[in-house]
């Protein structure tokens, strides 16, 4: 059988673009089918030169409506944890592995669905463009989708979380839990414990950054 060519965002990415130009270009992307049902593409937020990049999975329901990453409940938890870890939020760029919300409709609710490996691969050029403009020192993968996109499909967060791995696209990649997975834990004790571990991982990120910058604060 002839092989179907892999889909890719590549043709929509303007060469040499800055973040604002990339953000307007992503609105036209048809690199995979996820643009068809989502309200809009959600690009990353933050400034070029941010030392830390946080990589989620995909925009959620709120993000899809507002057009900004991590503005819903998961984003609130992330902000609180960044604050608790002593990381300066203005030095953080946040984005997602795929830029369109993938969901199924159940009555009035839109239920998040995991992006597939071909969708993640199709969207990756946007992430590479963001990395080459922002040039962070540490990329923090939030959850398995981000970690597997950056570190390969055999990567297991449960086993490797908190480790710092050198990477061809960024000085260090590390991974931790996804804020949404913490919010979904029903028992308060376990949820608080997972939140505490999440903050602990972010403290490690701050310390790594301080080490890389020779003692200057993150
Ligand atoms: N979850 C994500 O992975 N990204 C967002 O932007 C919001 C929720
Ligand atoms: Fe393009 Fe990524 Fe959206 Fe697919 S998910 S249409 S590749 S921006």
C-alpha cells in the first residue's frame, strides 16, 4: 500500500518569525485535523528569552475559548505552584504540545481527548519554532504527553520525573505531573500530597536554573 504522507504544520510556519508573527500564523494552521472543531489555535504565552518553558498537553475548554494557554483551573494551580516554588512567573513561557483543543461532546460538556502520536508529530514544528525563538534553559514537561513528545514514547513519568536530561533542542528537559492530573485526584490527602511533590519538582527547576546562571535568582 502506498504510504500516506505524514501531516505537518511545517508549511504554515513563516521562516525567521518572532513570537507575535508565529502566533498570528498558527491561527491558519491546518497541519492536522484538530483545527476543524476547536474554536481557535492557542499559542504559547510569555516572552522571548524566558529561562523556563512549561509544556502542557493541549489547550483545555477555557483556553480554547479565551485563546490563551493555562488560563483555566489547571493554569490556576500552575500559577499557585510556581509562586510557592519561588519561580518568577515573568521568566516563564507556557505553551502546549498541540495547539488545538481535542474533545468529544457529551451533552453540553466538551470532554478532553488525548492527542495521538501523529497529531503530536504534526504540531511539533510550532514547538520547535517556539524553542528557537524563546531559547529557554530548562523545558519542563507537564505530564506524559509533553514528556513523550520531547523524550520519546518509552519515557515514563512515574520512573523519570524530576530528572534533568540534556536535549538537542534545549539545554535541559525535565518532567513532572500535569496540573490537571493533580486536580482530578478525588481524595484530598492524596491530592495535597501530589501538589506538594509538584511544588518540590518546581523548586528543583528553580535551583537548576540558579546553578546554570551562576547563583543569580530565577
Ligand atoms: N492543560 C494543558 O495541558 N494546557 C493548557 O493550556 C490548559 C490545560
Ligand atoms: Fe496545526 Fe497543531 Fe492545530 Fe494540528 S494541532 S492544526 S498541527 S496547530
